[in-house]
C-alpha cells in the first residue's frame, strides 16, 4: 500500500508537466511577495487518508498498522502576514495500531479518534500552495499533537488535491508520549 501511495504522489507531480523544447523560455518559479494583492479565504471540507511509514520504538509491540483517516474543516478565519496566510482548522482523525500475535480476544490495540483544533499557514509558489499544519487536541488516552507539511497540487477549481507528510505525537496510558509519521493524500472542496 505504501508503495502505491508513493507512486501516485510521484506521478501527480510528474504527469502534469510537459517536455520543454529548445524554443520555449525557461520555466520561472515565483513566490508572490506582493502584499497589496487581496487573498480570499474561504471554508473548505477535506478528507484525508494516510499510511504510517515510521513508528516510534514504543510501537514495536504492534505488528499491524491501519490507515489514518481524517475529516477536516478549514475556515476563513485567519490573517495574511506578508506572503503567508494563516487560517483556523478543525479536524477529526482516526488511527489504529494492533498486536495480532496475541491470543484471540486479548489483542493489544492502540488507537481511537482524535478531536483537534489547529492552524494552517502557507504561501503560493506559482499555482501550487506549500503549507504547514499544526494542531492539538484530545486523543483516546490524553492529548496529542500533529504537525504536517502539505503540497496543494495545481488548482482545479474548487477541488483540492494535497499531498501531506504528518508527524503525530500521542499520549500513552503511562502518560508518556509516542508517535508516528504518515504520508497521505487529502481531497477537498472549497466553498
């Protein structure tokens, strides 16, 4: 599954590009620093699916990881500072790790649903958007934190396709913390 996700992310970045001929001018990459331009913020609804690719040492007992799912609402409540914008986001996330080697009925499971609030801050590079997400909230055994790097692929009207790498930190039952890194795709719709 991880292999297919990486292939899809790679192809989505490569396929929209066309081969450059000798007559074409060089491609220009520009970050818009013009603070006079108005940035229109709006609501967005997003669905996320990620695959854990790295887990902390404390996850060694779990031999099976499940996809991470999330639903989020991006709000227009935010501000623009220079060439970046920052908005308020809400997210519900589901995660699960399981020890399948134990006796039936006594499986060790680490997982649950997280309710988070956070911010998303980023800027545009040509038609793509690079952003950073930071969220905190209530998880199944306490509090936790998610930090992520997102690349919104070129604009397709109100629809968003975003590749993401997310760093998750979750409280354990012994009040210590553990975590994992997942990569995934988010599909969204802007109002």
